[in-house]
C-alpha cells in the first residue's frame, strides 16, 4: 500500500507536451515543456516508434533531453510528450538467472519474467543512524581476499586495476563461489562480445542460477549506461529488503563516471577535474551509499575501477577510494607472471577486517604481510643473488617460504575455496613461518657467491 501512495504522490496532475526546437550532438532541446529533471518523455519521430528520453536540465527557455537511443528521424517541431515523472522498476524473484537491460526488461532471448513487485529506481540510502554495524564476515570464494582482505556483510570495496589485468575473471570467481544468497551483476560499458564471454566462461551456469545480470554495452547512449548502474542497485535493494545477503558486483564504476561526464557536459556543466564536471563527483557517493547493511539484509558491493594509465591517483580512482570501505589493487606486474588472481596484497586494504576477523586470523595475516613486505624491500638484491642470507630474519623466512606463499596467493579459476579453508591455509603458513624461524635461529650467515665469502 505504501508503494501505491508514493507513486500517486509523485505523479504530475497535468499532461505536458512540447515541440523539438533543436538538437545538438546527442541532446534535444524542447520548447514549451516545463517537465522536471529526471522525467521520462517520448519524442515523436517521422518514422518508427516514439523515442524515449530523459530530462537532464534547462537552458534559457528550453528543456534539455538526453535520448535512450539515436536521434535519427527527429526533426524540428516533432511533438514531445511527458511519459513519467517518477521511475519505478518491476522486480521479483523471477529475475534470478536472467539478463536484463537498464529498464529491467529481459534481453536473454527468453520470455519476459512475471514480476509482481515494484521498487523505486532512485531510492535514498538507508539512514546512517539506522544502519546496523558490520560484524559478520562474507566469503568471496577467493583465498587471497578471504585470508588477507576479509570483508564483512554490507561492506563496500573497490577493485582497482588497469585494463586486461583480470577484473572480470575475479568477479566471475566471486559470483561462483561466494556464500551470499543473491548476486546482482552490473556490466556497464562492456564490449558486446564480452557479455556472453562473461556469462558462459566467467560466471557459468552455477553462478547465473542465483544471479541477476544488468547489461548496458559501450555502444549504448550514456543515459542507458548511467541508468543501468541505478537499476542494478535497485534490484539489489529489493532482495536486501527480503532479508537476503546480496553481493553486488559492478564492472565498472569508471565507465559509469564516463557516461555521466557525457551527460553533464551535454547539459552545459563546466569541466573541472581533468574534464569531469561536478555532477560526476556528486553522483558517485549517492550511488555507492545505497549499498551496505540495513535492518533486514545487506548489500556487499564490489565496484571495479578502471585506472587510466595504471595511475592510482587519477580523479575517479582517488574519489572512489575515499568513498569505499577498502580497496583491492590488481597488479599488472603479477598478471604478467601468470599470478592469478593478481591481487597485490601490500597495496590493498580492507578497513573492516579487524572487525570481522578473529585474533588468530589477524595475527596470521600480519605475519604473511610482514614476509611479503620484507621480500619486496630486498627483491632487487635477491634477484641478482646479492642478498646475504642471515642479515635479516624476516627476509630469510620470506625466501624460504616463497613457494608456499605463492601457492596460497594464487588460485585456479575452477578452484572453489571456502572462507574457512582460506583461514586454515593462512594459519598453516604462520605455523611454517614459526618452524622455519626456530630452525634458523642462531645459525651463522650462509656464504653467497655474490659476496665471495
């Protein structure tokens, strides 16, 4: 009943119509059409069905529209009619296992699902004072993450990397092996070829069975790509409100920002930071804050961030890192060594790991991080044989346990790992480190060829 009241409150009492005055690029300007920002409209064309568009702003006495497809067939004087002032999305359990577009319509060549519920397209985030604390871990199915970057149910993480480093494969492994109840996957700005590749190769039938995939490919207009991110979040919110623990995977938040940049510049916003208008940095927190834990369920979100030129300090990466509860850095250096998933543990951080991991787990993670850091500090000397064994105990341990550490941090795509298995493997590495330290204690430095001793 509440949804019906909200819908009635959001309906404008009078029908509006106007006419196209001009088009510039991908935008159309309409005269005599005072529709509110965000409203959906239909533009009549000379041929074919009406063109759906969205109000994005005003310029002088004209209303600016951004279409959901090409403006082909639109001419000056075409009628524009108001369709909806508030957007609602059809949702239901029948979405599971389906692939939908930014409007929630199935695009997987199967019959449209029967959806009995409605949810707001642009819901506000839960009130901060009513958000329960995050205190329960969520298994992602990836050993390096569950062991060293443990995440809680309701946490929001970023996966940062350049192109071609393994983001999609990492997301597919999460979708297959996570212990979340429902997975919602948003493919924003992906190449059309990659959609089927992800569905069949990365996600697989077992992952798709409990997933909803929202797709907006790179050839679609910017408005469609922006709306797809909001649609995926709204679907995740619906399942969260049913008491489910939802895993939201969005690939990528960078392409969402690029799409909003197109819309902002078309609306006349000034470019500020490296060509990004202010609306981009205003919309990013509104989107990511909708994820998290609520009173009924949780949305644990992983947003991929495509880092331009592998620069972690470029504007979108820098802004997103400050909004999320941790970041996972995928290293191109590791990927070139066939080290997958290419998680650079030392450059990654989960801010909630101290809350969701017990004391033994944390101590084992610290020991492994210390060994990784010690090895990295002396890696150049080790690679050329100039390091003198016995000069640094932590480096000696890292060298001796190098292979067990590599085995722990790497994982085959077809290798499921539970959270408990990840912790047990980490505790075993800590035990190996303690045994190696006791063996080498008090031994004199070993001679090396490089020192000539």
